[in-house]
C-alpha cells in the first residue's frame, strides 16, 4: 500500500489550491490535504505559529508519508521532514519560501495589514492579476479561488478567509534563515517557477530532482499540468 500524500498549501491559500494536482494523480495516492491553521476552515485556529502548525501536522498523520508543500507550505514541510525524517518517505518542495530578505518580508507584512477587502469578485480577481506575479494563470482559476475562498464581511465587502493579523507571524517566519538542507537521506523533488519572485537555492537542498516550470511563483496555477506530471513522475 502506498503511503499517504500530505499536501500543504501556501500563505493566504487553502487546501483547494491542490485540487488540480490531486485530480491529476488519478487516485494513486491517498491525499491528505488540510487547511493550515489560520486559513480556510481553520481560520479561527490559534495559534498559527510554525511550532503550532508542526504540532497540528503531527496529530494529523503519524504514519510514514510523502510530504509536499508549496511556498510557505514548503518551508513548513522541510521543517516537518527535518523534525521527523523517519516519517517522511519522500519530500516535494514547490517553489518553497525558505527564506526572504528581511526588508522584503517587512514590506509584505505591511501590505498584508492594509485593508484586504474588495467591493466585488471582479475587483478581487483583477487585483490578483495586477499584482504582477502571475504570467499564465487562467482568469478562471482566480474566479474559482474568489468564489470558494472569499466571504462577505458585515459591511458587504469581500475578503479572503485568512486571519489578517497572522500575516506578521507568517512573513516574520519567512524572514528567518532557511532551514538546513535535508542532505540525501530523504529523496527530494524541487519544483521552481522560471519567473518566480521567491529565491530558491536549489543547490543547498541537495535535490534528487529539480524541475523548472514556465511562469511565476504559483506553480500550481501557472503550469498545473507540468507541475502535476513532475510530482507524478517523482512518486512513481
């Protein structure tokens, strides 16, 4: 029996961001796809620190598994693998946010604390497109994201189901030094976006395999077919 495949989403996202990858794997793995603390259906869970998130994952799955993480989820996945290497059969890091320049992280935190709401779903979609980090993501993906992940505030405006104050914690964590490399003990696939704004030092990760896909940071949206194929081939 194949081990479960645990998929960790990125900051401000939810478990739904993995649905195309899960579908492309055609049921070959038992996917465990949680909303991380502070996000989606877990938006009210406190605290949402790295330590609390790692404890949450330990309680979620305590058997040998394959672990994959995108962006901030990649940093969490690497920490989890280093903490319990005997539990992680394979590791997949998708454009992982392992470390950011402190000034950039501080800027992102300030931006996240501004009013994140939008008057309409169309405004929310356009704001994502105008951010300049998506190059080939279909507009339909963003429309689905807003429909599933945003909710109306009492004032009628739309806002993502993410704890806004958690942004400071998340960006502060990503400003810390990168976790140490895993070495060669855990077979590791690293997928990076060719035009990503996230710096990823693939060499220090001692990756078993590295795949670069066209587009920006969000490899799950920019080229979902190629990303899913890379994961499927690595797990075969």
